[in-house]
C-alpha cells in the first residue's frame, strides 16, 4: 500500500498568500484541489492532506473529498512537523509514502506513476523525480526510511534523509520542459501562469484578473438556426461566403452619360437610354454615348460616365461635356466582394449593416449562437416592487429593471425572480430554483460584509465555488463570481450604479464570450475638460462623464453609487488607475461609451 501525503500546512510566507487556495491556471480549481485530483487518478492507495495555517478556511473553500485530513497544530515549527503529523496517520500496512508539496501543483499522473513504478522495479527505498537536473517532488520513501524521517533535523527534514542515503536513492528523470520543481514565490507563479497570483474567494482582485476569470469560466452555448429577419443582435456561428461578385457588373455611380474618355472634347451622339435593371442593348463607339441611370450596367465600349450636371444638349440626340475632367464614376465588377470571399466571420454580432450584407449574398437562413438562459434576482428586505409605494426605510427595486434592460440590449430575454428578503432560507430557495432554470444567475444586493449580507454564505452552503468576492474597483468592490454545479453566478452590489458598472465591465463580456463573441466596448480618446482629484487610490475608479461642446469630457454631478440619475446624464465612463490621485485638465483619457 502506498499513501500519498500532501503537505499544505505552511504559512506560505514567500508567496504572501495561502498556497492551498491559489487558483490553478485557467481551471477553477485550487492548487490543493489540483494535486488531489491528479493523485486520485494514479495508483496510490490513499491520500492524506496535512493542514495547518488557515486549516478551517481551506476546508471550507476547497473540495477535499477523497482525502483524509490531518491538522498539524504545530505547523509553525516547520515542514518537518507536518511530515511527522502525516506519518503518524499512516496505517501499519503501508509499504511507502509519496511525499507531495502543495507548491508543486504541476504534478501529473504519468509523473506519479513513474515514481511508483521505479520503486517497485528497483526496490530502492527512496525514489525522487529530477527536473532539469534538480531533485523535486513527489518523492517516495519506503517504510524502512520512516524512522529516519521522524528523526531528521528540523531545518532539513526529508532533504537530509535523501542526502544521507545517497546509495539508496533512485532518480527518475522528468524530461518535460514545462515541468518545474516548485511554485514557491509570486515570480514562480507569474513565470508559469503569465498572470498575478491570487486566491479564490477572499483576495480583492484587480479588474483584469476578474475579467480573465469571468471569460474563462463557464460553458459554451449551443447553436440554432434563424431566419434573416430574426438575426439582428445574434452571434454568427458560421463563416458567410458570397455566392456572387459585388457589384455583379460594371455599374454607373451617377446619373449621366456613358462614353469613351478619348471623346470627351467631342460632340457625342446619344444612342440609347439605360435605366437601372436593364441590360445595355448597344456598344458605345467613337463619339457616341448612352444616357445612363445610377446603378445601371455600363455599356460595352464605355470607360467613364460623365455626370449629367457636367453636360449640355447641343441637338436632339447630342450632348457635349462641359467639365474639365471626370473620374470614371464606375463601380467595377467585384470591386467590393468577389464570389467565394468570406464576407462575415464566425463570432460576428449581427447589426443592421451585417443584415444588409447577408441579404446581398442571399443568406436568408443562418446558424447563430444560442442564447444563454439568464436569471435575475434582487435581495433586500427593504426593497419593494417598482409599482409599490415605498414605506419608511424602503426603496423600489430598480436593479432588476436595469439589469433586464442591459440584458435586453444584448438581445437576451432573462427571467425575473423579483425580490427575496434577507433571510437565508428564502435566498437559498429562490437561488436553487434560479440555478435549476438558468445557465447564469445574476444576484444584486447581499454581497457586502453587513450582518444581513447573506448571499455569499448561502452560496457556500450550497457547495458553490466562489472565485472572487471583492473587486479593486470603485464603484463595485463587493462583487461575487463563481460556479455551482457548472452554472455561473454573479453577485452584484445592491447600489444601482455599482450594479450597472459591474455588469458592463464583467457580466456583459462573460455572456458574450460564451456566445463565441469577442466583445470589445466602443472607446474614444478625448481630453479631460476639468481636473479630477480623489483621496483613496487603492481601487480603480470608474467615473461617469459627459461629452462637452468643446469636444472634451467632464465628470457629471455624482453623489455616489446610489445616484441613478448620474448615469442618465453620462455619455461614458473613464477610469483612474490604482495609485492615481489626480488627473489634470487636458489629460488624454479613454472614454468607454455607454
């Protein structure tokens, strides 16, 4: 029997945050969950996890099913104390332990099995993997080495046992260039994952991190067929190829006379009139022209069309050119689109111009992304429906109406679950129904830190995985995002401006991503028409602004995140980065148009 012991008890001082709860790559698992998941798929017989620092928090936040838990109350004495705690829990029938560290979440099934196979094939009591010439983990120790492990120097632990038993060690080379021995510091994390380290659930994370999480969590939406007249606002899920050249023939772009450029100084005889939709009957020869209407095919022999305004009659069927020069005024065949050309690509959000292109290439039936099912829930015992007259200490529910309108602007019709009181059982009942009926649920209110902000606790009690619960933005700090049974949820602040901003910054990109559309808000660069100063700079500020007649932007009157009217006055939002206290008048700013 081989027992895997995962040491996850330390204070993670070099990382600066608990390693067991660090998010693993583009997955929604933590380091500790990733290691356990890999070990479950190997030939180890049991898994023991040793916790210490923040043991309760780790048990609440991480899925440790399938593992035995040992809590090392003496974790501050170092890693050896945790190894000893794990060894004391090893059953007598165990032949060996496989020692794993929480800062090595990159272990693979193949790596673990190769170490165990080497132990069984060589009989060596110590087997260690080697990464680019460096020994690492998971390392295997036979029962014959347990006493030495238990009595190793506190400052060296298992390393001392390996070094002092060189003749008993077998090394397994791990040639994978992507493999690393440990992820022990923020620099290690950044080097491997290409992003800043952060914890699931507790860390106040920056917008770019939150956006990354929201766009890489969830499931794709299927496709469906629609008619062209129902395609507005949908996301195209096929490349559209033109079946014809456009224009399909050389056509006149003005009303006038089709003639030869070489004859512009001569009197021209009018040989026919060509309305739009009629094929020319005659070829234009020397000193001849055809009267032609905009959009009509240009006659054979003609190489330009003179505008009717630059001509005068000189007889019954004769004209002359009165201008000095003229462009061709011809739109040539296939100038715009060639037959077989891709005119619209998968992922395009269909607007009115796209509808025109689709019609022009004859595509009246289309394959588009399905619409995610979205539910909207408001919380708060003080919140009443819009039709009700608020009593003392009550407010109307504006959040659901606002969120439903924002979703409708995306072409999504959502379910409205109304308002639920600040009672945990009531919130739980409504959310269970909403999760059963939707792909994504948006909850407003109840996500801050007050006594009656119960949403996060209710979600945890339903085995939800919270990926973050605090954003380094203003407004919008108390915001929650996570997964429950494969369904995504957002917990937005109760203040309506905060809810609006978080929806625009995170919810909208998330929903579009899962409809296969790379959403990019319309932004313009303008200059600030008035200075902006703030005291608190620990969060990125999003400020509503109005475009002035001087082609600058100025902040609108804004009393805080409950000031709904401010958003009605605003044309867009500008941001102030973390650490920035002042923006001077005339500063170039990017305006995110609303």
